[in-house]
């Protein structure tokens, strides 16, 4: 650590957070290791505190505490578990000022984007508190011979869930997978990114205050390469959010351990502006889609395809609205766009823009770092004529950089949108919502928002969220997001004893009787085929 860095102000004084508060949070981590990791404020690059660099033994103890707590948590009624999640949601809202400060301090994001995280958690708590029971109750299924046999499915928590979260949305992305795991009766060990541990530790504090018993939610801090694998080797399920590259390593390890995993990974998200779109509205939407959280959002748009007919008009409106964005690192609502997380991210963004420039791209606005605002600040950047082999055209930039291209028709826009290994989120802008829904069905992404950038898709917690292709595996949110944390058990009962040939009768009679029955059943309408027939008749 250089002297120059040490002497930089850490801007804690501007927040409701004190050194004491941060050290109290890091005391929550049970670590025997002597090593610590400095946590820096991206707004100044100054150290704001340090957290334990947990060892494998620390992870072992955290998982053991979670395992010891799990059975009594699972025996707590769903109603009671839901009530505590609800109470936690209230506490998050009550302590929003500290949480907003903490989020801004360790991510460098603007306050308006920190607000999205706090609101998201409040909505997500309400959803799981109200709906978890629906996903947890027994299901009656069809038995093989309906009158003679029954089948019922029961659901049990998998046990201890390991959650690994990234730095870009430390509040939302830690909790969105933790809450359904807890409400389903699992206990959780969370490994937050080493750049943003304090938000996760603040959550542990609030969950405890909401009445979560000891051991139900543990946090282990430290480096991904050591703590991540140690965690995956000990838990019963892992939910991972982060880059595609790390996601593959997580999946391989989970596979070796034969545990389930869900992977929420990167994206290179397209945004389509159709020829009937309102220019001002879609330009405003594109600004939000591209520059929220300085583009460090997995759902952010990085490729825009705009109908020829309105291309010039749209581009002018988009560039004008982007130039109006203010860049800053204040703890109030004055700034639109905040800092990038660190020097590596800044370098990645710069490299993508320079490479595109070298290959002939035109930078219409932005395209430069702003050390006068903050050490890692970079201007929102719009490029055209980006070569299709440029890094910015094919790799996720994860920064405030977008390329815009005109397309002659909707078919080309869809073809270009689908020309990617990723498939996380897309956005379609049109004056005709029905047309938007038709186009949405053609796009190979887990979420497609019509006339919205990403919030309507993300915040529809009752609908599954996840990625096609390299963007992930499995789904979060919705009943599916709860069911991933459950083992299902089918209980099948026969009312007529063993389903086998009757004693003393020739097996050949049994076989031909069963073949006849199979033929009859094959021809009889099933309940679902009658339902389908009635539905078709009505429409
Ligand atoms: P990353 O994969 O480097 O890190 C994510 C987490 O994994 C961190 O906690 C890190 O410490 C941990 N980790 C690192 N190495 C590990 C290993 N070997 N085993 C287990 N865990 C390990 O991700 P990042 O680059 O910091 O985050 C940005 C990426 O995350 C972008 O690609 C972005 O698109 C993606 N992301 C996806 C979503 C989504 O919901 N799909 C949300 C946010 C971010």
C-alpha cells in the first residue's frame, strides 16, 4: 500500500458510517487467520477498513455452524420463517440511510442507483414472505393407475446453501438468492466479493435483529479463489452470481461434488428500437439501460440496434440525453453516474474503447476517464461503426460503453440481437406492445423487457430470471427460485397391493391383461387433454 494512497481521504465523514461501525461489522466474521484484506472506497481509492481473509478452516467452522442450526430452522413453521423475512424487509427500509451510504462507500455507485438495491430487497422480502408457502406445500400428482394408486410430492430443504455474490450489486445480489433459501428452511453461508464485504455483513446484523437464529446466516469473507472452492466442497447447493469464466469453475466443482448449482453470469445485452418507437422515450430508456450503475450491471445494454427509419433522430436524442448525465461520487442525489469499482475495471473499459477506436469506431460522446471526478470515473460513452471483431462488439465490457448500429428491418435486428453466446436480458422499444411481445419471443434471452430497460423484468419477482447460453444455468426468483433449494420426495401409494401378477395366475395372463389396459388407457382422454380440448374450443 503506498503512502500516497494512505493519505487520501476515505470520505467516511460524509456518511452516516464510522470506523467503529465498519470494524464492528468485520468482527462478525469468525476467522483464526492472521491475514486481512483492505477494502477501498472507489470514490477516492482510499482504504476504509479491512476484513479477514478467511482460511479453509474458517469456512469449515462457518458451514458447521450453519449445519447445526439447519434442522431446527427447518422445523420452524413456514409462517414463522416468512414473518422473520418480512421483519427483515422492514429493518432494511428503516436502516436505508446507513445501507445507502455503505453501498455507495464500497461500490462508488451513485445514490440513485443504490436506491434501486434497497427498494429491490424490500420488494423481494414481501414477495417471499407472502408466496414461499405456495412453493413449499405438498403436490398431488397423477398415480400410474388413477383409482388404484396415488402419488404425492413432498419438499425438503437441501440443507446448507452456499451463496457467492459479486461486487456490482452487493445488497441485491447477496439477498436475492439468500432469502428464498432461508424461507425454504435452509441455512446459508454467504461469500461476498472481497471488494464489497461490509454491505453483506450489515445484512447479517439486520437478519439477526429480525430474529434469525444463530448460525442460520453466516458470512465468510476473503479471496474467491480460496474461500469459493472451500465453500463449494462443504455445502449442499451453491448459488453463484458473477462472471461466466468463474461460473464454469463453480459448475465443475459443484459437479464433482454432485451438488446442485444455479449460475447467474454475464451478458452482452441487446436493445432494439423498432421503427414505430417514440424517439424521446426510447432514448431515455436507452440511457437507463446502458449507464445505470456506470454500466456495471449484468442486465445493462451494450449493443443497440435501431431501425433505419428513425436512426438519426434516435441517435441525436440518445447522445443529447447522455451528455446531460452528471458524473460524480457524492452521497446525495446530485449525480447521475458514479465511479467504476477499481483500476482493473477502468482499464478494461478503456481497452475496449481504444480497441474499437483503433478499428475505426466513431466515439460520439464520452470515451475518456475523468480523474478530476474520481480515480476510476469514466464518461458514459456512445460509439458507432464498431467493427464486428472489436472486443467491445463481442465481449462484455461491464462499463458505461455502448455501440449503436442501424438495421433495415426487424428480422435483421433480431438476427443481430441473437448473434451472441450470451442470452441474459434484452429490451425492445416500440409503439405497439403486441408487436413488442411478438419480437420478444424471437430473442434468445432469459428476460426480454418491452418498453423498459430492465427493471420490469428484474422486479417481477414472481417470474423466473436467468440466462440462456453462456449467461447461466437455472433460474432465480419465482417458485422456481425457491424449488432449486428443495429436494423433492415422491410418495406413491398402492390401494391394491403390489402392482404385479396375482399369485397362482400365469404371468402370461397378467402380461396380456396389462397390455390391454395400456391400450385402453392410451385411448382414454386424460384430465389434461380434456382441459386442453375445452380451452381450444373456447378460443
Ligand atoms: P467474478 O466471477 O470474478 O466474482 C464473483 C464472485 O465469485 C466473487 O465473490 C469472487 O470472490 C468469487 N470467486 C472468484 N473466484 C472464484 C472461484 N474460483 N470459485 C468460487 N468463487 C470465486 O465476477 P466479477 O467479475 O467480479 O463480477 C462481474 C461479472 O458478474 C460480470 O460478468 C457480470 O455480468 C456478472 N454478473 C452477473 C449477474 C447475473 O445476475 N447474471 C449479476 C451481477 C454480475
